[in-house]
RNA sequence: GGGCUUAUAGCUCAGAAGGUUAGAGCGCGCGCCUGAUAAGCGCGAGGUCCCUGGUUCGAUUCCAGGUAAGCCCA
């Protein structure tokens, strides 16, 4: 006996019971342990931040990971699932600053770095409990208790080791990086913060004459909107392919882009004296406008650059490498000196001898403009309105500013990274050579350092005396060479800042650089640091690198996908991962981005509590491929629940209900498949085809096609197999066919539970445990400990599947014809006529005739060749065949066929196997295979026509048919009364029929046995007492009073 | 401004190595069935396959250029 399936339940409630079962029986752990010695499939969890509650997009990522890991487990792999947490970085610092009402570094230092760091540690795990609960509730199996945490000493030590490897390979260096910097807060800003603070402002827009060397009275006309950067000018950039001219202006020669003339000389166009290409100007030298100091490197000459435009300005761009990324890159490329005349405080340094020394740069703008004007170098000064970033905290304008930074020289390993990228399987594939490939191609060195507090400290110490630098690679080394290092040193600021080393060169005192590192470097070391390699777990690490599978959202191309690959390449010269499933964003139901500020986010808990985890999982798996954007619709979750899970649940409860009621032993006496009914062999064939399909999709990480195929199978199972087999389960006598039906449905349900286990782990397990656990106590406890199904090719009969599909198509057309005729299905009809079928198709219909009879309630199937009596016939060329053969002629043939006498051509074709037709003065001979015969609807609503066949209904009713229809009407009415009266399905009844209609009486007498059997009537009586359930009915228009009562 | 992606029915999505009647589910309308009831089934009405050019006998599909949306970068 199976456990009864109660009709009163919610999936969400049942899922909670399943969670308890898993927990109490350690199913997750067992599913890993049982494969301890199996080939490993290595999964690496991208560590989330737990300082905000999880959202639906996290649910998406987690179930994708889960499905792959579960699948791999069930197909016999050892899948270790270690969780991880990302913990360092600016977002945490800002949250803490906000809490403490700290607005700049000075306030923070005053509060105390140590206190601050302790607050950060608390903040990081603020929502850990939420994450744990969500993770468990959605059925994401990952081991949270052995999670790697990027703030742990072990993790940091491994990251230090990685940095040391880079150092030893000369890939870690100090340089400059242009960053948006707030002089008031004393900090650089991350890009997303910059995006917060754009405002429209008016800045000066000036055109300056730069006197050329060796060309008398000739000036470059240079544009800038930041006069304060002019003292740091070191070059002028032009566009390589632009046209430049020298024009005559008040006795001077000015050089500018030809296209800019009109915007700069509105009144009278000046005379053009000479013309050049951008490349011609290259290396021309000019006199510095201001004293920028003495340098070894050459400076103040023209270079070419691709960012120069002529839509604004003059086509000549002033370059100050200290203030702008483009400028900085130019400086690097041309080996310009580095001139930084502005200090951390946003003011000109005292070295500047001009009047603006010590002035805040923006305040110095007018002074500089005035100075240029006095010297006759100012051509034009106006204002320029544009978007400029301001500090989102203090509202001061940001300065783009080259700051001392530490870099990883990723450009040195770019070729290897590109090569490794080619070895990675990307899903979807276009990421490889698209977004990710492009990113690698344009790779620049990784700006690693952050002038902040909460992060992995950069383990570089510098000698105060001689400037010697040393990178520490382990705690042991730190203790060995550091002075008085506490035994339990914590590798965070401010604790490591206190460690002092002795310089090996000059015995001087070495202090650590103040920076921490980019937290993307932390998570990028996960493949190594999660094991505390190389200090521990050597073997484990070696077995786990590269990892088989990672999956995160697409924004990680520049984030984790990149950082893993970069560190992996740097350390081991191997790709860090083999398969990467790249997820897209989830949009809100209105198609816009989900964000807290818009208030259109979806709280996963609402859904988990109402519809449950399986429903939301199924929705996310099937709605669209995870790499396309999904517009999240709650209705979609409902649909998944009703459409798919409801259907599966119904089939399951149908099976359990009747198996228990009929006391069938499904495992005993199961007949060999070959001896089962055609429906059984058909559904088993479909099942095994499905197994192949699902496995194939899963091997290719297509997590959408697989469940979609399962859904379509379950639909067939319910709406064809069970529907057509219903009476085999409860009407038939015990015997081989009944056994076959039960055995088949049992096998199918158990297999579907296994097939779908990685998508709907809860419902699958419930089905499995009841169906298998009840009968086979030795079987695995849970579906998640079972082996994944393997297709038996012996059971696959593709011809049968095709034939069944064809039969259902014919039946569907029959339904349509019945609909048109308006005669309800309960009324039997004498015959249907089928036309346009090939001999093979006729044979198929004959073989499947019983389905057609039962579904359409007709007595006979007739075939006809006379298409034209029922449908309009037209002939068209088979374009696919004739197109390549005749080219242009094919259109003429089509025209000729359309205008010719169709019936005559058809006769010719049938007689000769070919026909002749004239088109464009040529005669073409066309074989049967080169012609498409198409049918269209002719008058009359009882015929259903598709492209090449039709189904016609005979609507004439004989007296016998009317009686039979009335008998079925009686059965229908009585069944409804049974239901209305709340009888059990197996209750036997007494029945009385009182009617003045002779037709009803005759039908009742004629079909008495049938009616009694269908309605479980054991006794027909004249009348029933008051207890009986009684109703006046109209039966096909005839009056009758029916009464029923339980025996 | 650059790169990548997407655009098919009211909504969510399939699809076609280019072939002349483009599919499904939901929703809507009509009907059926009910010994599966959080029911179920059938049928129907819904489409310039984003736009403009090009290649081709033939383009919604391939190419180019737009437009719109999203992400990333500047």
C-alpha cells in the first residue's frame, strides 16, 4: 500500500516536511559521501556578500548551480559543495561609515581604525541568517558550515601567497592610476559611486595659443575645460586621419582642425595658408606655457591619439598625464615625464612659483586665464555646460587625479589569458569571443590597491631609509622577519600596520604601505585560498584545479570571471575553470530594472511561502534560458505550479488512489514490455527518448530545454496516456492488461521523479519516497541518492511515436470538425471520412483506430481519394526541390500551376506520375515529388482541412445513434448527481428514473446494462425515499426525474 | 562615444543549415468532459516575425545601415 495522497495540501507546506526529512536523515551529506570515490566534478561557489538580504536574482544563480551539481551527483560524480562568503571592500566601509555618521578619513581615523574594522566585521554578516534560510528553503545544497570566508586569516594568508608569487615574477609593481578623487574626503571613489554624483555644471572653455618651436609666429590652437591642468601640460594630441590647416588670423598663423574652423571663426572664415594630415604634425615641438620643472624625458610635442574629436574644440587636445586616464596612457606610451603640481588637498603645491601656488585648483582657473590673456596666449574664453561628477557624500567636484597605486602586470600575461579563454566552455557561447574576449583584448594592468581600511592588506613593506621593498608571502615569514609579531596576529589593518621589518639592504626600518587591495582580487583567489593552499590541503587543491563549473551573472565578466582567470593564469598558467554558465539579469514585471529605490523588487520569501520552492524553481528554469533577460512575472510561477506541478501531482495521486483501491501489487507480475498494450509501449518509448534528451541537454548545460522537455512529456502522460488508459486502471478485470497499465505508470512516475529531481527536488522526492519507499525498503532513502535514469534503446520506437503523433493530429482535426458541427461528443456518430492520406498513413490510422473511435465517438473510419468533393485542391511547386533546379523559372511555374485547370493536372499526375506545364515559353516536366498538393476548406462546416489532408464528419443520426446518445446523456447526468451528492467513487447506488418521455424509456431499456455498469447501480427501483438525492433533468430536451441513493 | 546582447500573437517564450499556410503556454471567446478537482480537455479568434536597404528565383531567417531596450566600458 502507498501512503494516501491527501487532496488537502499546499506544496509549500509539504516542502517544509521534506526539508525536515532531509535534515534529519542527512540526505545532502549522504549524497556526497556515497560518491566519495567516484570521479570528482568540481564546483566553485562564487562568494556572495551577506551585508544585504538575498533577492530573486540570487535565487536564480543558486538553483542553476544546484541543478548542475545535483545532476552530476546523480550521474555518479563526487561533487563537493563548499560555500563561500565575500566580506571585504568599500560597500561594507560605507555602510559602517553611515551607521557611525563618519564622512571623511579624518573622522574615521579619529574614531579609531581598530574600532572601525571591528564594526566592519559585524556588518559583513548582518544578513547571513537570511542567506542561510533562503539557501536551505530553495533547496540549494551547499555546505555553509565549511564555507570559505575572505576575511579569515587563512584566506588572507593564501592571498598573500598569491601576491608573493606575482611579486617574484615581477608582476606586482607600483605606478600611477588616474582615479576620481575627492580632496575633501581624502579618498578615491569607485565607479558606481561616481555614477551617483553627476551634475550639470558650467566650466570654463578656453582656446589657448601654444607657440610652436622653430616656426615663427605660428601657434597651435588648443582647447581645454580645465585651465588648472595647463601648468601640468606635457603634450598636445591630434587625430591621425583628421585634416588640419594653418590659417591667417590677425597676423598670426594658427593651426587647428579644418572641421573646427566654422565654429571658431563665426564672422569671417580666415584664409587657409597650409594643410596637413594629423600624422604630418607628429613630433612637432612647442614652447611650454608654464614652467613645469626640469625632466630627463622629452616633452611638449605633438602626438596622435584616437580619442581626439573635431565635434567640439579645435581638434587639438591638451595632455596632462597626471589628470585623466587618456592623458595618463599617452604619457606612458610616449614616455613623458610625470608632473603632478596638485597635492592631495586639491591645492597647487608650493613648488609652483606662480601666484596660484597654494590655491584650490578650481579657484585658480580665473587666475590662469588672466595670466594667459596678459601674455596674449588666450584666443577665446567661454563657458561650457556638461555633466561632471561630484562627491556623493560632500558634494565637492571630483578631480581626476593620478594617484600612486599598486598594479598587477596583467598585460604581461594577456596572451596566456586569451589562450585559456579559448579553452573555456562558455554558456552562452558568444561570451567567449564577445564580451569576455573583448575585455581581455583591451586588458590593462590591474589597479590593485585601495587607499582604504577594510580589506586584505597589501603585504608590501618599504624601507624608510633606502626605499627597499619587500613582499611578505606567509604568516611564518612575517613572524620570522618582523619585530615582536604577536603569535595570534590578525592580518588586517591596523594590526599588520604595526609590524615593522628590518631592511635587509640597509638595516633600516620598514613600514607596510598603507593600502589594502581590491576585494575582487580576494574572490579571484578562491580556487586556491578556499583550501588555504599551499599551507594546507595540497592534495585536495591539486585534485580541484581547474574547477569544472562556475556560474554567476554576466556582470562578473569584468569581476569574478576575470579575476579567477587572471590569478589562475598568473599562478598556474592554466584556465581556472572549464565551464562557465553566464546568467542574465532579472527584470521587474514592467520590464525595468529591479531596484530598491523603484520599489519593484520581488521578495523571494513571499513566493517561497505561498507557491513554494519547486514552483519558483520550475518557473526560473523553464521561462527562458538563464542567459537571456527574464521579465519576472509572478503569474508565471502560478502557471508552473498549476500547469506542471499540478499535472504531475494529479497523475501521481490518481495512481496512488487506484493502486490502493484496487489493491494492485505493481511490482508483482509486471508483464514484459513487449506484451503490454500499445499505449504502454508508446509512453515508455517517449520516456526513454526523454531520458536521452534530458541527459544530452544537461551535458550541454542547457538547463531550460531539459525541463521543458519534461513538461511536455508530463503533459502527454496526463492528457494522453492516463486519459486514454483510465478505465484500464479501474474498470477492467484484474489481469495482464491491468497489471501492464499499473506497471507502466509506476515505472514512468518513478523515472520522472528521478529525471526531474534536480529541478524540483521536493516534489520529486515526495513522489519517489512514497512510490519506491513503500515497496522497496532496500532502495535508497531519497531520490537524491538514486542513480540517474539511463535510456534503454530497446524501448525506443520512434516509428510508434511518430504514428501516435499523427493519429493525435487526425483526432484533433476530428474534434475541430465536431466543434463546427455543434454536435456534442456524447452523441455517437456513424462515421468520419479521411482524405489526402498516404498508404502508410492509412495503415497507421487503422492500427490506431480504437483511439480515433473512442476520442471522437464515431463508429467507423472511411478513407476516400476524392479530395475535391470535400476540399479545394491546389498545386504548388515544391520550392525546396525546384528552386535550385530551375532558379527563376520556379516562380513562373508557380504562376502557371495556379492558373491552370487543377483537376486536369491532377489527373495527369496520377495517371503518368508526372505532368507537363508551360511557363515562359518553355515546357517543364514535373514529377510527383516536385509538386505539393494543398487542400483548403470548401463550403460546409463539418469538414476540417489542413495543408494536405482533411477529416469530414457524417452528421446523419439513425434512431440507434439517438438512443445511444441518450443513454450516455443519462450516464452523464447520474454521474453528476453522484458527485453533487458527495458519494464516494466506489459507492454502489440505487436508481430510479421517472419520465414521460418514450425516448428516454427506450434508451434506458436498450442500454440498461451499460448504464448500470457505468454508474455502479445495483438496483433499479420505481421510487426512492426522502433520503434519496433527486433532481428534475432535461435529457437532450426530454424531461425526466432521476433519483439516486447509496446502497 | 565603444563593445556585447535582445527585438516573433495582448503577455511569457519556441522556431526555421533561406522554400511560399511561423508554433506553444497564459489571457480572451465558444464548447466539452468530469470515477484525476489547487481540476482537466477540445476548438477558435489574435502576427507587416522592429524599420530601411542589399544578396537571392525566393528573406521573418543571411549581410549592411538604422531604431528601441538591457548590460559592460569610456
